[in-house]
């Protein structure tokens, strides 16, 4: 499973960008993708890297269609091939290590 974190930020559209972020998130919902919105970006899972890039391109374009004239999109990809991992597996692993240390 490939885990992707991305953020799409419109430039020059004021302090609040939630209207634009919502348009990007609608793409994930329309594609029926498992995702999680965080304060600094959105994380989703996919099995194909090409599909991840396709989704990000659609989200980027959705922000432009919403009125942004300039957009910066950042992407982080975790493509682990030696074992199957999901978003919650990564979080669970960290939380388990924290409870062992206490």
C-alpha cells in the first residue's frame, strides 16, 4: 500500500484556505478513497503510484477551478514494498512504542 500526504495551497487568496481545501477533498470523496485530513495536509492510501499522481492532479486542478490563480502543491510518498502497511499501522506502531517507554 502506498501512503501519500499532499497539500494544495492557493496563493494570494487571503488568510483562510478551507474553501479551497474542501474542493480538493471532494476529489478524494468522489473517487471513494480512504483519506484523513490533518491540519497541514491530507493523507490517503492507494495501491498504484500512477493513481496517486492522478488524484493529486485532479485535486490541484479543483483548487484552480475554485478560483485560485496560483497553486503550490506539496507531495510526500511512502512506498514500502517489503510488507503491507496502512495509515493506521504506522500510527499504531508509534503509539505502541510510546506506551512501552512509560
